[in-house]
């Protein structure tokens, strides 16, 4: 009974034990040091199967390449022989024709005179009579009888007119081997009269042999229909006379033994049309297969080396895996303790143990424990990270210094910290901060994501070094890049080009269409300039409508950059749409070259600026290279500015007055005040030279105030002298108009002079009004309410719209002189003038034309109902006393009181 129970227990325990043992062995089988060798065996089998497959492919490729090469070479050789034989036969036909026409004695001289004989260095041309005697030859040869030769008899015995090709022979007439090409000669009765002969060296027909194509043991040959080789070359040996029976074939599927030496060759034979000959090309099988055999051996060696390496690697990995399995058991307890303490942290924790070689040197770090934040940072699970070495996880750490830093922490203790950019696909956009702290037999790395802080720093840096509107480098970054370009040019003995660019007429667009349109224009122009340059060049916004371009690493030839500058100029001048209106601006560029035009950035920028201003002075829309004389121009400008300040203080200005005439009555109804500058050293200075400078410097406000008060007082002086009341027109500059006290200053001028407000007219430009339309209309309304007339000067040159024009409180429009100058014969200007006149009248405005200098202009304006005019046709600008004379001539009483004013001191008012 007990025995039965014991047997039952054994029966029950045995399957459970077997199952446990099976699971244990299966678990071990999944371990790396056991599964990897099995996988390696499969990989070795795959390597050798692929290698043998590629060797077979190479063998097939060798056969195919040899067939293709033979086919290509037979095509080439056939064409070469066809040309050579065709030329020889053409010579035979020509010689036969001339002999039969002029006789044997005159044939060769005639052909030689015409330059129709082939070269005597290569060919021998001969004429043989019916008895076989050579009667003429070129080059000359001793007389001989060839009647017994094989190339003579066929023509004598047959009346065939075909060409005959002899075997390659040696005879008494020529010691060297040669071939004879012959044709029959007939007399007038059609009887045999001899033959014409062209002799050629057999080597001539194999001269196309090239070792690079045919190899050392290939063959080129020309074989007769009788199977006798006429010429054949293999390597350096030229031979003939062999008997070869080869059927015409385009290229054998497999190499065959050549009859003359038994070498296996890929052979192709092709008949030559019109001749009893065939072309032959034969390529040595071994030579053709050599490159492919070499590659096949390379594959076999590669497979062998790969197999050895695979065995070595697998062995090393298995050893490492076995050691790692042992280590994991010991580290599991530490991982559990570390996980509880680090899971709540916002930083990623990595506990790593040193991996040392036999000499005790640290060769890696094994990750023993991580927290949840580390999983998020790496994108890998805890299971996949634990046991991984840091260099296996991040191989780049060996080269970027992080691994060396960790080793140094282990050796010296303490803590290291640094910032770095991620290098994996997951972290390549992240900035991180690390702290590495030494622990026993390893380190703890604490990693924090600081991307947001870094991005904020980058945004701040970009804002500090780039223009907010265009995104281009600003003045600070331009200076830095120019410094770097100069340093590089010094090291490489190269040049740097700096172009200072200012947009022409930008102020007109900005004032006429508003700041939004101006900003859009700057963005478009900046992008266009950037599109003209390479990635190594720089375009930046210097400020306002000024840009700077830096072209680095250039040669000394300044003309080489002209195409780039011209491309930029043309790109800027392309029209664009702003607010639904087509706008076109140009640019002026000043160009300097380092080191020719300056040794430092300040000098270069100053000289480029001087060149740019000279470009603007000479007509805009151009670029000028800097010259030393330009600095003199800048100095002149500074001196002019200083003189302008003195002129205001020293009463050097005066006013002239240009009459304005009613076109219907011809009477003067008003004058325009025009300023003149009497310089004590330079004499009269044109307003064109100093008005713009006064506007830039702000002196125009004081000068304009002086003009306004002086003009009002002069008009009142004429009235006090009993002359006809007329209006006084005064131009208001943009700087004056924007001045907050303009209305107050005008009121003070009227009050000081006692001039009625309706006797004063202020002229403003379209672009001035459009700078700030609402503010401009408001200020004009205040002046209109005082009784002052307002006029738009230079109408048609700005960007005002009709809707805006309708809201202006003005009384007259002045047609710009640019439209008047060619009124006599320019249909476009005529159309513009007529449109302005019609528009003004529709808006109940008076229209005046300025710059009228001819009677044709006047007549056109009068016939089209223009109201008023001014210009040199009627009068140039005049001093006050001459204006008084003109007014008196219109029928007013004689003047007994002074009509001119003493100089007015601006400072006194």
C-alpha cells in the first residue's frame, strides 16, 4: 500500500519538475550570451549565401560586358575599315579615270598638281601597262615587271571592274610587307590596258589597336574571303598570311579558342560591304574577366573578414552579457531604493556605475537606476535603460567631452555642472543642464530641461541684433560681421566690399501713402536685396531707409562686383503694389573696398556714406565707388552747414519775388517769395544747395519764419506805397509744417506786419500733407479759418488720392513745372495739364502753372482755361523795387514812399 502511494507521488511530481526545468532552460535561452551565438550562426549562413550569389552575378556581368565590348569594338573597327578602304577605292577609281582620259604618263602629274594623290608616306600609287610593266608611280620606284603577280593576272584574265585585294606580300619593289589594291584599265576599245595599284602597309589597317580597349592579348584583324589574314595585330605584333576559317558572327555567346594561338577569346567577325574582306575583333577572356574576378575575390575576402569579426564581436558580447546578468542581480535592490526617493523630482536622475578595463581605467558607465523623469527625457522605458551603458545609449559623449567629465568626477570627486544641446532625434531641440556628482564606484547625473530659458535668451539676442521690421541684421550685428570679415580678409589677403544704400524717394512714399506702406516697402526691398546675395554675404538695415551690404572674401578687382551691385539696383527699382497703388523707388549706393578705402569699420562706413551722398547728388538710382575727393565734398557740406548757421545770425539772406499773372487779363495779381543766400566768400548760393541741408539740420524753421515775416512786411510796404493790393505766396517746408507753433507763428507775422490775412497764401506739397492726413487737414483748417489762402505746390508729383484732395481746405492747385516744360510737343504732359485744370475747376479751385517760359506753353494753358501762370516768360524773380515798377506800369499812381525793407534780423524777433 505504501509502495503504491510512493509511486503515485513520483508520478505527480515528475511532470511539474520537467515543466520547471523547461521554463528555466527557455529563460536561459533568451539570455544574450546564449541566443546571440545562435543568431550569429544564422547571420554567417546569410553572409556566405549572399557572397556566393554576388560572385555568380559578377561572373555573369563579366560575360555580358565582354560581349558588349566586342560588339561595340567591331562596330568601330568596321566603320574605320570602311572609311580606309573606301578612300583607297576612291583613289583607284580616280586614277583609272584620269589614266583612261589623259594617258598613263600624264595621270600622276595631273593628280599631284590638283593635290588628289594620297600621302606618299603611307601609300604607293602605281600604273602598270598591259605587259605588266610599271610605267609610273608615286613615290617614284624602279621599273619592274609584275605580270606574274597574283594581283595582276585576275584583271588580265577577266574583264571584271571590281577592286582586287591581294594577300600581304613582300616583293623586289618594296622590302616591307604591303597589300595591293588594284583595278583594271581598259583602252578605248574596252580591251585590257593594264592596272592601277594602291599599295598600303598592313599595319595601317590595325592602327586603331589600343591596349586600353583590346588589352595585351586582344586582336584586330582584316581577313580575306579566302580565309587568309591580310593584317592582324595582337599586342605589339602585326602579322599576316595565316589561314583562318571563321564564319561571320556578331559575338559568340562564349569565348572560343583562336586558331592562331589557341587562346580563349570573345570573337566577332563581320563582312565588309563592297570588298572581299571581313573585320575581326577578338578580346582575351581572362583580360576581360580580370576586373570582375578581382571583385569576386574581394567579396570572398570581405565575407571571410566579416565572419571573423562577427565571431569576435559575438564572443565579446556574450562575455559582457554574462557579466551583466550577474551584476543586475546585485543592482536591483539599489534601484528600488533610488526609485522611491527620485520619482517626485522634476529633474531626471541617472545612477551609473563605472565600467573598468583590466588595467582599472574607466571605459564606460552602466545605468543602474533612473526615475520617471528620465524615461520622459530619453523616450525609453525604464526596462530598456537599466543595464545600458552610457556610451551605448549616447555614443557621442565619448567625443563631446561629457564622458571625460564623468570620468574626471569619479577620479577627483566633487561635482561638475554644464549646459549642452541634445544630440538625439528626441532631444536635438532641447537645451539641458547637468550636474554630475561622484558616488562610490560611479556617478549620479541630474539633468534638467532648460529649453524655455534658452529660447528666451535667443529671442532677446535676436531682438538685440536684428531689425524688428525687416528681420535683417541691425547696426550692431552689421558692425560685428564687418569686423569678422576684415579679420578674415587680413588672414587670407583678400578684400571686403561695403555698400551703403539709401532709397530714393522713400520719404515721398512714406509721406504720401503712410507709414504702413513705408514699412511694407522697406520689408520688400530688404527681401529683394537679400535674394541677390549669397549665404556668405550680409545685408542689414542701418536705420530709416538706409541699408548696408557686406561682400566678404573677394579679390582686388572692383569691377568684379559690378554685376552684383547692378542686380541689387534693378531688384530695388522693380515696381510693387502698396495699398492698391503701384509704386517704384530707386536706390543710391556708395561702395568702398577694404583695405583700399579704409583700414577699419568706422572709416569704411564713413567713406561709403560719402560715396552714397555723391551718388544722390549726381542723379540718384546709381552706385559710385569711393574716391578721396568725396570726403572733400562731405567737408564742403559741413562747412556749408556752418555757414548756414552764420547766415541766419548775420542776416545774409534776401528775398526775390516772382510775379504771378492772370492768363485772361495779363495783370499781376500776386508774387511768390523766393529766398537767396549772399555768402560773404562764395557769393550767391543757389537754394538747391542749402534748402535740403537746412531741412535736415532743422534750421529751416528759423529761416522759414524769417521768410514769412519778411514777405508779409514787404507786401504791406507795397500797399503803404499806394500800389495795387496783391497776394503774397510763401512756401512752407515739411519741417515747418510739422512744427507745433506754425499757426501761432503765421498769426504773429500777420500781426507784426499788419497785413490782412487774405493777402497771404501758403504753398504746401502733396507729400507733406499725406504724411499725417488727419493732422494736416486740421492744421490747414485753422489757417483757412484765419482767412489765409492755401495752395498745393508741385501738384501731380505726390501720392495724394482724389478722395483726400476733396477734403483739403485749399483754394488753388499749382501744376508742377516738370509737366509744363514740354507742353508744346509732349502729348502726355498736355494730357496731364488738361486733367489737372479740369479737376481743379470741378473742385472750384484756381489753377496756376509754374515754370512757363515760352509763348507756346502760355497759349496752350490759356486755350485750356488755366487761370494763372508764373515763369520766365513774364518775369524772372525780382527785387522789391522792380516789382513795384511792374505794378506801377499796370496803371497805379507814382510811388513817393520807399517800397523796400531794411534787413530783418531773425534773432531780434
